[in-house]
C-alpha cells in the first residue's frame, strides 16, 4: 500500500508574504528573519513565527495598524538592506586586503627578494598613503605584509601553480623532459627537471616539474630515484615519455647506470617506444669551441686583463689613459670561464686596444712580448673570428621556444659554413674573417698562416660532426617533421608511408603547411594519426637544457650566501614562480581564506 506523498506547502514550509504584515518577518535565503530584533528562524512555519512575535514584540508593535504598520515595516526593511550592504562591503574590503597581500607576495617571489621585504614595501606604501590619501590610512594599514605572511603567501602561490601543472599533466598525450644538476651556495646538489607536454589539442605546456635537493651522492641511481618521484607526484605515464635531454654528464648518460639508460629501461617496461636521447646542443657546442688548442692566447689575454682590472690603481690609470688619447673603448672586459659568451668580447676588445695596452705596460716597466710576436698575433686574430662565429651559433641556440628542427637547422648551417671556410682558407681567401683581414692589411709583410687556420677549421668541423652524432642519427625524423611534403616516402618508417602518400597528394594541406606553424599544421592532421603523433613527439622534444641554465642563474640570486638558510620548499616555490607560464589563481586562494588580514 503506497503512502501519500507529503507536501511542504501543506505544512506551511514555504514563506507566506502575509507573515510580514502580521508578524514583522521576511524571508532571507533559507531562513526567516525578524525585522525587529534581527533574530532568524530556520523553519518556515507559522506557529514558530507567531510564537516569536507574541512572546517578544506583540505588546510593543500591535499598536501599529494600517498605513502606520506598513510604514514601520518599510523602515525596518531598509535597515536590513543597509546592514546587508554594510556586511557585504566589509567582506569585499577584507577580500581586497588579502588579495593585495597575495599580489605583493607574488611580486616579491618573482623578483627574488627576501620575504622580509614585504615589511619594507608596507613602510613605503604607508608613506605614500599618508601624503596622497590620509583618509584611507586605516585600510592600507590592514594589509599584512610581514615576513611570516609573505612566507605563507609564497607557499600558497607555489602550491597553486603545482596544482595547475598536475591538472595540465593529466591531459598530456606525450611529454619530454630536460634535466640538469648543479650545486647551490651550501654545496647541496639541486636537480632541476623541466617538462614539456602536449595535449590532444596540441596545446604545449612547458613548466618546471620539480626541483629536488640531493644532500648525498648524485649517481645515476640517485637521479633516477628523484625523477621517478617527480613522475609519481604528477601522475605521469611512463609510456608517454618521448625524449630526454641532459647536459651529457656521466651520471646522466652512463651506458648502463646513467639516468637516461634507467629512464629508457623504465619506458620500455611500460610498453612505451624508446625515447629520444639528446645531449644538450649548447653544452656540446661549447665543448667543440675548446678544441682549437689556443690556450696560449687566452692565458696571455686573461693575465693582461687581470693585471689591469684586479688592481684599482692600475685600473683607474688605464681608464684615464684611454680617455686622454680618445681610444675607441674606455676599458677592457673581464673574462669569466663559466660565461662562455664573454670570451669573444674579451678577445675582440683586447685586440682593438692592443697598442694602448702595450704602451700602458711599457710605462709600468712591464712588457708583453707577445704583442710584437706575429705568430701570436695571428693566433689571436684567428681565435677572435672563430669565437665570434661560435658565439653567434650559441646565441641562436639559446632562443626560447625553438623547435628541435629549427635548432638542428642552425647546427647544419654552421657546419656548412665551416666547410665553406675550409675551401676558402685553403686558397688564402679571408672573405668571412674580418679580424684576420684587418690584421693582414696592417701587417702586409707578415706571412698569413693559411695552413694553420685551415687545420683549425677542419678540427672544429670534425668535432661538431662527432659530438652531434645523436642529432644526426635522428635527422630523418627531424627532416620528416620539418617538411613531410618533400621527403622520399620509401625512406620513411613503414607506419608513416601510406599516410605520407595521401598527405603529399592533398593540395589544400600543402597550402595549410605554408600558412601555419609546424605545431598548428600537425594539429590539423586529424585524419593522419601516425603523422600527428610524430608532430607531437618532435614538438615536445627539448633541444637543449638552456632553460635549466637560466633557472640556475635565478637560483644563485634567490639563494646567495646571505640567504643560505632558505628552505628547499621555499626555493622551489620561488623558482616555479619565476619560470612558469601559468598565472596563480589568487581569487581561488583568497576565497579559501577566512578574510582576516593575518591570513
């Protein structure tokens, strides 16, 4: 036997408008509010409302009847509206105060300032407010920018960015990593792992996956353990890993126990395809530049510059001397071995000021015999020109967001240039060596060592060929990705051949290829799943660990000797805020707080 369904209306559980006139009650959300004492009742039931009115207000308010009663109700309702507006305004002000605190914390984190600088910002802010709008002083005083508050804000911002990254990572169809390791000021090894992933819509996400502090050894096994933890934290599927880029250190690329070998083994165990193994192209290029065997030149240049700049008296006198003779430059440049690009500027400046430097040292009763040695001068000129070309390549490789195909094209262009230089120098031509050309005009009676420069170029060319063998091994994949319409189908992998034939016969797709970027073009290949996957794989690959190098520079600024006690978690948050392409969700963070200025 079925029971009759109860109706809320029949039990007076819906607010009746007549209760306002009879009992001075109004509906407010899911409760009913007394206009007189502002007390609320949780049940819309006339018996409860009438009892409240009769017991507390009837004796005083029953005298209001007719129009007087309506006017009284209207006045009381306006008071309720004013209170509600007041409460809302107070809530909005508190939210603004907390939001302002988060925004200042975000700026301090991105600018790599100490957390205590929030208090300095507060003092500056109050000084401005007192002069410009003193009536708002109390509102600005409520903004908490203390060191502890800034610490919590930066922790929250870092955590929010990590949550966003996890959400993005869950949609990755493929991803690659770039990893490098360096030590901080306290000799703790810091392992950086960057991730570049792509979803089904070809949206690329490049973020710092994590920074791991290693306080003991940094063997391949140690590094693999840390990277595995990162993958677990981000819930990444091993079989989606398509490329691994490292700096080429033994712990990274050891054949059996290196990080790359262990990662490759794990991917294969997870039924994935073997990931590309890429040694950082910038590190390789820098190593190639060191094989020219011209240390005898750099030692003299470095020693001379240090004699001038390391002693304040010498430095002042030398700069004044250059000023008096109206030299082309006002000073020499320091050389730093760790800053690769400094070498070219140091050499060129030294060569341009060699006569002034020679005079200066003679006046100091010191003589640089090398400046009168034609063989040494030719070596200096050759090193200047070659270093300039190597540095030019270095700068190209350091551009952000470059696809591996673009980087490989720069590398191939440089190797082709070297072949041209070899052909020309064998004939004694210096078309593309401006420093050597200028020195030849200056020293017409000297014999130009064409055999020496040709030998150096050959050595450099062979070094590039050997060191970039891993790039040359995948050149067919790179060329196919770069232009699938010109590739010979018979040389392509079997799973791509049929799709390539169909693709190359589609004129509209050829037009699309010319108009769009490579990622946008491959994103449109819905009918060519294998080619689309190739596009994903090559789009995500890191050609270098340049982003790691940049972040290590930020790390040195974030954790100098004066901040050696900065915790790893806080350092991680600061680095994440500096390199992220995501925006922290401050509105969400504020909504989770209690809107109190100390939170």
